C-alpha cells in the first residue's frame, strides 16, 4: 500500500471526512464499474456504490492496515451488489439482434461504437445473470474486470482451485449461450 | 486426441491464451465440429473482451462523490443524534450518582465518560465532543464546578427531571455552605 493511501486511510479511521472524500474519489470509478457489471443498471450501480462507501465509513475501524485496501473494498461492494441483485426481479434475457455480425464487424474493424459496446456489455451481463452467484462473480471479476486470479481469490474469499473451477464453468456456460445465439442467427440467415 | 479433449481445453486456450499442443491443433483443423466450436469460442471471447471496454454507462456519474459524502453525512448524523442521546443519558446518570453519593463516585463519572466515548466512536466513527460529553467529564472535585451549565445542558434534553432534582440538591448544598 502506498504511503499516501496509508495516510488517507489512517486519517479516515480518525473520522476525517476530507480524507474519506479522497478515498471515495480514488475508488469510486472501479467500484461503479464493477457494480454496473453485477447489476447491469446505472441507478442500481449508483445505489450499490453509495451503500458500499457508507459501510466502509462505518467499518473502517475494523480494516487491517497491514493488508491491501482495494480487495477489502471490492469484497464489501461485491457482497452489497450481489445482495441487491438477488432482491431485484431480473428481466428475462432478450437476445441482441445480429450479435454474430456485430462481433465479426468489430473484429474486422478492431473497434466498436459506444452503442455496440453497450449492447454487448448488456448482452454479456444478461448471460452472466443466468450463472450461479459464485461463478458469476468470478467471471465478472476475472474476465470482465480483468483482475488477476490472486485478487479474485481475496475478494471472493475462494481458494485458487475454487476460483479456477468456478471460472471454468462460468466461461463454458457463457460460451455456450453465445454459441446458441450464433446458431440461432445462422439459422435465420 | 478427440472432440471431448478439445472441448475441455478450449476455454483455457481462448481465455487464458494457453498454447494448444500440435495434436489439438491438428484435430481442430481436421474436425469440422471442433473447428466450428473453436471459431465460436473465439467469437465468444471477442464478445467478452469488447464488452469489457469502457463505455459511457461504465463511467461513474460526476456527482457520485458528492452523493456518497452527503449520504455518509446523513448516516453520521443519525448515529451522532443517537450518541448525543446516549451521552445525555450517561451524563445525567453520572451526575446523579455524584450528587447522591458524593465525591467517591467521581471515578464512576470518569468510567462512564470513557464508556460514552467508546459508544460514540463505535457508532459513528468519530469522537463526540458535544456539551453533554463535557458536562459528564467535569471535575467535580473543583469547587468551581458549574452546576448551572450542567443543568442547562441536561434541561435542554433528556435530563429535565434530573435537572430539577439537581436544582433542589444545589440549593440544599448552598444553604449548607452558608
């Protein structure tokens, strides 16, 4: 942990609001991104991040300063967002039109418009919604957020083998769902 | 090498970029089903990778920090109100002990005071330093103890009845001193 971050956390532990504001500013973006991945909804993501930082403010006294802050924060966020997600009535998965063509176009042109990226993110998020909780979280952290396995282990509290196993099953299911969409499009074309 | 082996290894090969052995590559080349599965897996990987990219929805709203800080202030406020209430109750109880049982209860006041600090810290993450807290920690051994100040604090909230009780006590003490 950097010296700066350590000082900010120590000050926050002493009730310093200005220091806590710095902490929020530093981590709100990755927190929001992960919350959006989990919840697939801007308002829910915003509320989950807010709830997470309130919990952090209340629990900062119990934070072990010899450990890294980010995994601790992400663990609180993942639990908060997952609890919220359980409570939300999920919409049934609606396949995106022309997903295969869009992906092929993106591969050929090595870019996608924000709207296409958005559609794709929503599609993957809906597919991920169908996974069991642990598989979903591991998949989102590892493949969608690009975190290292060690980080995923810390956040999810799973050991290396459990992370591998959950990731294997999650990827397989995501791939199968996408392939089903590809097949459907092939049949239409 | 058969189709099951390919299926087993495919995700690691695609997602983890683990290099495939020659046998596997040969099988994928020769088998139309595995070839198609491989291409589909590549597309799936591409879809995941592209969905990972930043897009407007994944950028935190600009007012999120302010929202969070306001929410934290609200939560702190709630806890602080509770802390003040607890502090007043404890202060009232401490002073009552002092008045009724005298000087030897001073240590009790100190302990209660320490407990009160713990309460406020555990509840809100910051130390409550309001008037009731100060009143509770007044050194009653000093003759200059400002009972009127204590009464004022207590009368403002939960200790109204105790304040009137203390008023009687004070008048009694003053009469005795004269």
